[in-house]
């Protein structure tokens, strides 16, 4: 029961923090599948999946995908948008 409460509290804090557009716009979101941050004995398959998903997410964040929705990271644009 205590672990469930702790998971709820930390999950809420993460969602609250990421709700801030200035935080979300500088965060690389990686699909971790069903792997939790407390899974310490990962199979090689899960390790490879996390690596590939992280690499793909970083590439999309930094380079974009060629559309207006994902144009790639631009620090000057970030500063102009979120820091005044």
C-alpha cells in the first residue's frame, strides 16, 4: 500500500512538472515500453529496445522529421519563446 501511494505521488509530480510548456519543450520523451525505472535485471532484448528508442527520440528531438510539427531543437527559438 505504501509503495502504491509513493508511485502515485511521484507520478503526479512528474505530470505536474511536465505540464509546464517550457519544460516539455526541452524534454526528450523516450518510449520505454513496459520497462519501469526500477527494473534492474533487464533482458538484452529490453536493453536494446531502450537504446534504440532513446536514440530515435533524441534524433527526432534534435533534427526533427521535416514537418512543421517536429522541426528540431532550436535553442534561440526556445529562449525567445520561454524566457523573457
